[in-house]
C-alpha cells in the first residue's frame, strides 16, 4: 500500500503540478489580456483627451482669430470714417475758398482767359458755352472774350464756376470748369496724400 500511496502521491503531485502550471499560464494570459486591455483603454483615454484638448485649442484659436478680425474691421471702419470726415472737411474748405474766389476780380480774369483759350480752338464753330447760374452778370465778359458767335447757357451742373464748351457739330466737350479742376485734385489727393 505504501507503493500505492506513493504512486497516488506522485500522480496527485503531477496532476497538481500540471494544474498549477496550467493555472499559472491562465493567470499569465489573464495578466497579459489585462495589461493589453488596460493599455488599450489608456490609449483610448489619452486619444480622447488629446482630441478634447485639440478641440478646445481650435475653438480658442478660432475665437481669438474672430475677435482679432472683428477688432481690425472695427478699427478699419473707424479709420475710414475719420479719413472720410477729414477729406470732406478739406474739400468743403477748398469749395468755400473757390466760392469766395468766384466773387473776385481774379475770377473775372480767369473766365476771360478761359474764353480766349477756347476761342483759339473753337472759333467759327457752332458752340455752346455753359456757365454756372451765378455767372449771369459775367455773360457779356465771356462773349466778348470768346469773340465769336456762341450760345451761352446757365446750368446747375456747374456749381463752382468756370466754362464748359460743347461743340454742337462734333459733340466735343472742353471742360474748364472749377468743378472739374476740384475733382481732378481729389484724384491727386487720393493718390498722393496717403490718408
């Protein structure tokens, strides 16, 4: 019986050894699966956290860009309004000075010289000389300076003074009005004053 007990003991030891080995393998496998699942879960959590952070950073960046853009737009609008007000002030001042100029003897000389200049090119043609309504008292001065038959009309299209000649035969227009001179200066002003 002792041999039988010994055999049984060895058999039991062998079975227990195999069971322990199998148990260790299972536990090792479970530990590997546990580590793999934990790593996968950690990676997923880190990936989600990264995406969340990136989303927040993108949101902050977009909001910052929007705010900066809005501020720049507002500043540009303010600048444009100030520039327009300054430009209007300058040209209103110039207009007032031109209006004052049209009440001087120098303006009469300007009209006379303009009519003589136009006479050199258009004498003998069917022409109409346009003046501003305020120049009615100077009509005879213009006619005498042009020294050729012409029609003289007064138009509200000319507000600052000067003469606009229309060659009725050819449709040609020669504009020596102060309105055009001022508008030409406005173009020069835009190009050179860098406001």
